[in-house]
């Protein structure tokens, strides 16, 4: 009988994690450094809408969202902290806050080049929306990949249900996501898709449906995130009125384990949970406790004697972009 999971495990024996992928590929620990490059969002500046998504206070997703220092100083500061805390010496520059492809391509190139010139940066993760990846941007990312850089396009889909996307004021639909994924894959760019579990009107079956649609189209990476209620959002108003009830920790852990079991082993999990700073988090309280959630997911997989891919139903899935 196997021993119970130790505290603060990183699930690597049951889930194909991004940290383990980087360790195997580069022979050492590689950490992401979150950057704020001063971008905005078409759902905020009026191009698609105003006010952003109903759940969005970007500080909840990116601790550096209020910082707009030049890229190099952000990298130096983040590198110093992570090197001291983890011993890591190589890094991925993670353009995280807001929509990081939402600018003319020359402006994007300047920011991306600034990150890639840092001697310890091995590549880029670019967080963006599915409706903000024109051909010129994808061609730029493909050019970096052709030079041997580790490049990931992170698409914030959140849900594959257009009704939910409209309900939370996303300003795009699943067709936009499909177009972006096909165009990225045509250029050999791996995609990491973000899904939020517990969006208004969605539960376990909706989460499974979104995962199935994403896998059917083909994806190299996934990020799961519980929906949390943070200050200064439309969702916070709905929650205070009793119109939205967040998932319990047990519900999230169960759904997360279900999704992991349904995910092919080759797909890389970049994240299994997300947190928000306590000073802006309203609910649920457990969304401030990263390790408690990860340990609970590990314990649930252990209880089930489950591993990623144990319940993959599709007889055949699209060929993924080569990561080697």
C-alpha cells in the first residue's frame, strides 16, 4: 500500500506538470517571472467593451499588475527573489497582466526582445485573449521559437460555453479561440489554455464539457483556476447580493481531480489552482491558500489511486506541437 502524500508535494508523480517538463528539458529548475508590460485590454478600452470581465481585478491574477517598470528591472528584481528562494538560475519571462499581444507588433517586439536579451531568460510565456492574436503577432512568436527559444501562447478561454462567456462579459466566443489555436498550431506554437472552474451558472458538467472541447481541438498545456470574488468587480456586487455562490474547496478539488483524470498524459498542467491576495479577496477564503489546495488535490488523487489520463475517453486526439 503506497504511503499518503507528503505535505507540499507538487503532484509530479500523478500529474504532468510544467515544472517537471522544464526540469527534464533544461536539466535544472526553471521558474516563471511574471511581468507587467503596460498593456491594457480591448474589453476595458472600449474596443470590445468597458469595465472588463465581471470577475476581473487584474491584481488578483498578477501581483505585479500595478508595476509598470521597464522590463529589465522587473526581471532583475524577480530573478533575485526567486534565486534566493528556490535556487533557480534560469527563467521564463511571463507577460501576464492584461492582454499581452494587444499593441502594434513593433511595440510587442521591443518588449519581448527586452526580456529575451536577459542572459538567464530561456523563453517567453505570453498571456492574452483568443481574439487578440493576429497573424503578425504569431509570426513574431514563431520567429523566436525558430531561434530555439521556449515559447508558449497562453490563451484565456475560461469557458467553452458562449453563454457563459457572454454572462461574464468576456467579449469573445469559442470560435475566436478555435481560430487562434489553429493559427498558432499552423506555426508550431504550443498553446496553454486557461479554464476557470466555478463560473456563474457552471458546475462540474460544464467544466468537463469545456475540457472536452479544448482537448478535441488540441492543446499542449492547461491552467485551471477556481473563480474567486475580489474587490472592485461586478462579481463582487453579485456575491454581496447573494446572486453568486463560490465553489467549496471540496467541490473544486473533486472537479479538478476529475479533469486531471480526463486529460491525456502528454498535455502539461501549468497550474492546478490560483490564489488572490488577502487584501482584495472576498470569497472563498480558501483561494488565499495555494498549498492547502494543492495538497487537497494530491490527497484526492491519492485516495482515488488516480493519475492524469486514467479516464481519457477519446479514442484519438489531435497531434500536438512538438516541444522537443
